[in-house]
C-alpha cells in the first residue's frame, strides 16, 4: 500500500511520452527499457514483501481539521474525500465552527490538551498511512500537533514502520483574502511546514510563505554573523525586528509565471513539496485552471525529530526553525522540478471547501501512486469532476460544496497490486510447473516445445488483433499509439522467432490445428472484449505481458546463477526474448494503463477488469501446461 510501481510515469519521463507524441513508439519504449527491468522487479518485490504480512484492504488516513456543519469543508469534507478515494478515515477536530455556504458566524477552538487526547486516541490504537493537517487556529494548537507528530515519526522509525505521508494545508487566508490567523499563529504554523511531505497553499498563502521564508533567511544571516563574532548593526537589528513583527497582507501572484516563481521559492526555503492552487487566477477570468507542483531535489530526506529534548507539550516548547533540520537542509541553491498540473476552469460559484478536499485527496492518493506528479494529476482530475458536478447539489444559497460522490473508488489498492495479491496462487503454480523447469534446463523435448509454439502462433495471431482493437478504442493518443505498435511488434517479433526456431530445429512452419486449451483461452478473451469495454479489453490482455515478463526475468536470473550458455541452449532465443529490457518496458506501460483505467472505473467495471485479468492468468498456466498434458487427454 506504499508506493505503487516505482512510478510508471518515471519511465515516460525518461523518453517514452515525448517519442509517443511523434508516434515513434518503438523508439519511445526502447528509451525507457534500460531501467525497465529494474523498475519492474522493484515493483514486484514491493508487492511480494507485502504478501507476507497482514495488510488491510484500505489505507488508513487521519484528518486533523476543524468542523463544518454544512458538510462541504473541514473534517466532513475530508471524510467524504477519503471514502471517494477508497481509504478509511480517522479524525481529530481542532475547532468547532458555525459555518454554512455563506460564511463563518462563530468558531470555538478546542483545548490543546483535548486535541492531544484525540490524536493519541488514534495513534495509540491504530496505524496511520497518511494524514492531512488543516485548520490550526492558535499557536498552542500548532505546538500540540507538531510535538505529537515529532513523537509519532520517531516511534514509527524506531519500530521500523513506514513513515506516514504528511499533507499540510497551511490555512492562513480565505479565498476572499481575509486573514484567518494571528501573526503569532502564522509564525507557529511555519515551524510545522518542514515536517510535511507536501503543502497546499492558495495564492495568498503562497505569497505569505515566501515572505516567511525570506524572513527566516534574514534571521539566519544575522545569527550567522553573531556566531562569527560580528556584532549586528543597529540597522540589522531594526530590519530583523520589523520583519518579525510586521503582518502586512501579502500580494497574491497575478500570473502563472509569478505563481511558479513563488512556488519554487517556497519549496527551496522549506525543503518541502509545494502544490500551489491556481483557483484564484481561474476566478479572475482565466479559462484554464492550472496548479503548480514543485518538488525540491532534497525532498525525501527524513526530518530529524530529536531536536526537542522534552516532548512535553506546553507553551514553553521550543519551535522548530525550518533552517534547523540537518536532514532536510535549508539551501537556497536547491534545484526544484516544476510541473504544471493543467486543467480547465469550471464556471461555477460552488467551490466551498475545495482547498480542504484537495489536500485530503492528495493524502488519500499519495500512498497509492508512484510519485507526487502522478498523485497530483489524479487528484486534479478527480477534483475537476467533483467541481463540475457541484451545481447539481443545490446545497445552500451561497458558495456550495463540490459533489464528492460523482465517482467512486472500488479499492484503496492500485489495480496492479490488487491483481498481484489475488493471483499469488496461480503465479506460484506457473513458477514451479515442469514445462518451464524443463525448458530452462534444456530437457524439454523439442516436440513438446514445437507443439507449444504452434499453439502460440494461433494465439498470437488473434491476440495481436485484440491489441489493434484496443488501439482503436483508446481515447488517449499515447495509449492508441502504444497498442498499435504492440500489435505490430507482436506479429513481427513473435512469429518471426517461431519460424526461425522451427527451421533451426527441423520442424515444419505450417499451421497446426487449434487445441481445446488454446480455443478456451481465446474464448475467454473474446467474452470480455465483446462487451465493448476498453478497460476490460486492456485488463484481459495484460497477463500475457506480465506473466511472460516474470517468467523471462526469473529464467534470466537462473541462467546467470547456473552460468548457462544461451547461445547453444535449445530455448535460449525464447528466454532472451522475454527477458529483454524492451519487453519489460512494454509490460510497465501496459500496467500503467491498467492502473489508470481502474482508478477511474466504477465498482462493476473494476470487478470486470479483475475477473478478466485473473481468468487470463489461469489460462496462461493451462496454455503452458498443455504441451505436457496433451498426450494424456
């Protein structure tokens, strides 16, 4: 339930997506093939490691937030967003609001001791895979969360548990521009920022955090001068005092270029991933609604939690300075990867709680995705759909909430991980079947392998037609190009290899009769294909990629261990073909498409995809095995 495949998108970033745009798909896949085997094996290893321990069917995500009785923001929004993304939600409330679609009329902040009691009630009893931290109205509440988080992360690290993803929505300014925190609370909140994995500021909060980061730089510069024995001048002291005590309303960015510059600056200052929301620019009349994601190259280091000698909560607790972390250093020269998460502005006034909903959606999705870019794109797509459906709710007379139920997630696992877990027993049978073992050691009779290849001729002819059909059904141009190339590649590479092997070993190349086993496999594939579902079609052809890739890589590993000579091995060409990095690269792309389609699927569509994939996996076993069992039928 931690990172799905070490980001299928990273394969694309290494050259695939660019080449796909020119429809040179073979070149594109080869561009990523050098790393494909490592990525595929790493993904399978992660999935296998999880098989050995009890694993929940859903991720567990904590909301630390205020309430909203109208149900569109705060804790109520978080719980709905968690459910929509297929995770189970916990909650610790920081404040109780009297609020509706027209505004807030009253607010009561809970006592810090009671917030701590809620947090400990969750963490002392249950595991936390991710958390979203939202409205913290006072410095004391910030201190409470920060010190609890320090202790939690230290405990998880000591016990070897996976670190929970921390998403911080730095609630400081409303969409209207009104300040929601005192200057003291803002400064306290800044100490929590470096402990987060990602922050989600709106435009004004982004500007405010940039200002805070620059003030921290000034503070550090003065402190450094003091340490060097240089007495600060009166001007230095005056400047520092003014910077610390001023609370001017920040100037929000007015263009995406300016927003990108501020996002990068904040990511550098605090050493944290920044997802800057572009909704304010969309509300100003822009037809698009683009968010900015900034990932610093220092991201991923662990915050050192032993900065506090005394974990006791209280007003005397020493704040964590963003510059103090030795593990996530404060370096102005840090490079930052910028990604524009593009979208179309939805013409609606019903955007109540969108900031809360985005941050909780990111928390729910990150453990299901390979990296922050994939996470951000999925969250953006889901949010756009929820906003587009908002007008139909008719909740309140002001700015109504989004529709959390416009789409349902069938599970908190990625499709590929769910499939990997469910197919364990079938894959074990394949891994130990005599047909493959005899192939590897070279004792499989040539007649048996020839029978297998003749059936594979029949299967591949039909299978490649299904790949071509997938290309015709694909709406995404990258997927259309991928499947079109896959169909061509399957016929050219597969059937060419078959004929070469026949000739080298003295067998005829003429078509053999179709076996019952082959007919059953093709019938299974066509039952799902004939439904007209693109997602079912993609799922039903997937195991032919993944099973063969697993078999090829395992055989290649044993070839290395046994120091076998594939040049003189009767099945060396076959082993090389399915252990090839290019084939691994194609497998990864097929798995990425499956995960994308499953993430958008209804419960019924998801079940259909899983039934298709598991059925094909069973048929793969029978297809291999028929070469040895045909004499006994």
